[in-house]
C-alpha cells in the first residue's frame, strides 16, 4: 500500500540542533552518524486547531531521527540531544 503523506515534527531546539549544531557524542566526544526511522500512523492521529490534517484512514509515514556514535556505539534521539 502506498503512503499518502509524510510527517516530520521538530521543536525549535531540535530544528536548530539538526541544521546548525555539530553532531558530537555527549558521552565520549565521538562523531555521530544520522539515521532516520519511520512508523506507520493514520490520519486520524493528526488533528490541529483548524481541523483534521488528513482523512481518518490515510496512511502517514511518521519520521524520527536518531544519531549513533561511531566510537562508543550509543544511540540518541534528536530530542535527547537537543534537550
């Protein structure tokens, strides 16, 4: 089945970190590698003040970004690093 939409949510801090900050491991100081994962959600989960985002049964790819340290191998989410 095809996906009808793609959704990526960022807070202001996450967006600044994602675009501008140097990706360094908080534990060991090693270089971080970016990866993204997605989960399937449905349009009924995304409502805004102005009304529904999509029809209730439409499939949405909901992306999350993760960073993995090359040296120590720890995996951090974008929200963990930006916070």
